[in-house]
C-alpha cells in the first residue's frame, strides 16, 4: 500500500507564527494534496499538485502557501498563523489524480493559540 | 463550485442490520464517485468507487449510482461493530481534485 508520511504529528504555535507542515510519499505518485478536516465540514481541499514545481489552488486556500519541491515532497506553509487555522491536516497522494484512489498520511494536528 | 452533501449526519444501527448512507452532488458533469471510511483517530481510507450508473458490490459493501438524480449511496450488509466509523463520500470531475462530503458517523451497537 502507498506510504505517505507527515511531520510533525502535532504542532502548537501562537497567532502570527510561522508553521511548515511536511509530507513525503514514496510511491512515485504524481498527484499530492493537502486537506484540512474540521467537525461539520468534512475534508476541505487547500492546495494540490500534479508534479514537482506545480501548484494548483484548492477550495480553501486563504492563508496557506504550498510548495512541491520534488515528486516525493509537498509542503504546506502558514506564514501568519491564525486561530481559525487550528485543524487536523491531511496530506494525500494519488497515482491517477481525481479519478483514482487517494492514500492519506496519518495527519498533523495543529493548534494556533 | 461542486457541492457534495451527505445524509444522515449520524446513525446508530444494530449489529447485523443494513446500514444505508446517502450522498448528493451538484455538478452533472461529475465522473467519479467514491466512499472513504475513517476510524476514530485514523486517516481516511478508500472503500470503493464507481464510474458508471448502476450498482457495484464488493463483499458486504454496495454502491448505487444514479447520475440523473445526482445521487449515490453506500449500503453495508450485516453491519459489524468494526464498521463504526466516519464515512466520507467523494466526487471527482475531470481536472479537479476529489471533493468530499461532510461525513456520516456510523455507530454499530453489539
């Protein structure tokens, strides 16, 4: 099964702080995604990428930047964190894009105080 | 923008009963329909998916898709306590990432 590793697993920061969430997949998938999960909202798409150097805007991108440095690595950046960004963040990868199975990492729980 | 909605928000079913979950979507051009399951404290994991109108069965799980009605469903036969989880439907349309519904929490009581 596809392996997707997220780090850190838990993160606490203060309002206005900088945070970088990391994601690495080792299955040579072209597609990678960042979602956030909040009670009552399901999974909401932040950013996604078709390959190294590519970035696509998702449905809730405000306050987030992302960068895909290699086929394996996808980073989510919060440059001025706000309490509204307190959430559970999932990274996922897929071989065939929007019509294929997504493989999720274990998630990063972020708290912005 | 695609809207994906699930019903009910939560349900409790007795062990051995049928569990039925619903998902509606707004874009008739949608091409791919999937269900994911997320156990408490874990990552979502794909259950099954369908492209064409009709029914698809895998073990105790069955998907029904009716594109004209903008609706698909998941049915779990002989529900087990291990089926207790959050169920997420997802819809794909060409050129975009999967859009997920808000989820249905299922509790199977022994």
